[in-house]
C-alpha cells in the first residue's frame, strides 16, 4: 500500500493551514489566530465559517489548535474559515472523566 505523501496535507490529515487561537474578543466579535510561522491573523465572528467540532464562535477557546483558510475581505487578508478538531490526547485517546491525562 502506497503511503499518502501529499506535500499540501497538514499533520492533521487535511488541507487547512494550522494555527492556534491566541485572542478572542467577544465584545467586538473578533479573534486572532497565530499561524505556524508566528504571524497573527484576525477573524470576525460574523464572517468566519466554522467547520468541525465548534458550532458557534462561543465554542472557540484561547490556546485551541485550529485549521484555517484565508480570503480577501474589504478589510484585507482575513481568516474566512476555521476548522476545530476533537479534543483528544496526544496518544489519540480521549481524556478521562476527570479531564486529567491518563
């Protein structure tokens, strides 16, 4: 069986850029994602499309790893889509009932 070596595929197995939510401003309906190279990009709650685990911008959390896609808006380059992932441990297992590593 041939291994999938697509150079565009992320470590999570999809084609989204990877980053971490660093700031959320619910009063302004905006947030910031730090990219893998350290750049900070903003998104608007009203304009971002959510896919994955989060169903609302209120489901997003600071320090959460996300996939994202970019697009040009009237305010310049912005995050237009955010993909959230299941909350699993490093070994792929779900956290135990206490929320502590096993």
